[in-house]
């Protein structure tokens, strides 16, 4: 029961202190799950992000479900997910109740502009960390470049990019194994 409470509180805290959606949660998830709780590794978390990107729903909610399941099975997945979404539900209900009244407040607009800039910095920091963990070999850099082209210039769905990158990784691994290389 103590572990379930810890799962709920950990993901509730991430949910409370995150503005800007799923990607903005990535630095907080990394800090809480890898550094503080040691429930996962950077590499596993990167895998969870990848899976979370190609499954329905918000990445952070998907990651919370994966981690909860890893820790305590189905009940852990449910408790972690509930912990992650509860702050959003409460905050959205509160905001919905008062936002219409203050929507055009100049100071509120400036505050949100500042929050957006800070979230951009958090995302950039996370991307740099993901880069260091995920792009270590020349072939990985090649997959990265092809993915950027497919995403930005050809507007290919992220799901297809992940599927194609996965297939490329498997083929590169097989090719390297056939040549006796260590990958």
C-alpha cells in the first residue's frame, strides 16, 4: 500500500508542477523517475517516451502507466495514471470556473508568455539529454537526420517515423551482427 501511495504522490507532483503538456513533463519525469526514485534508467525512459509517442494518449500519462505497471502491475499502472491526471482535472475545473472572468487580464497574459518561454527551455534541456542518450553512433545520427526530414519537410506522421526508425535499427543491428560487429 505504501508503494502505491508513493506512485500516486510522485505522479501527482509531476502533474501539478508541469505546464505546457506532455513534452514539458519530460524533464520532471526524468528527474523523479531516474534520478530520485531510481524506478527506471535513462535508456528505459527513452524507450517509454518512444512507445508513448506512438500509442494513443498523452506521453506523460502513458509513461506513468508504464512505470506504475513496472512497479506494481495493473494496480500500479492505474494508480500512477490516476496520480498523473488528477492535478490536470482539478486545475482545469478551477480554471474553467474563473478563466472567463480574467481571460483578458494583461498580467495573466504576460505570466503565460513567461511560462511558455520557461517550458521551451525545459524542453530544450530534455532534448539535449535525449540526444546524448539516443544518438551515439553514426548510424543513429543517420536515422535522426532521416527522421527530421520525414517529419519537417515531408510531414510524415510520427507513428510512421517511429516504425521506420525501428525497422532501420533492427536492420542495422542484423547487418552489424552478420559482419561480426558489436552493436
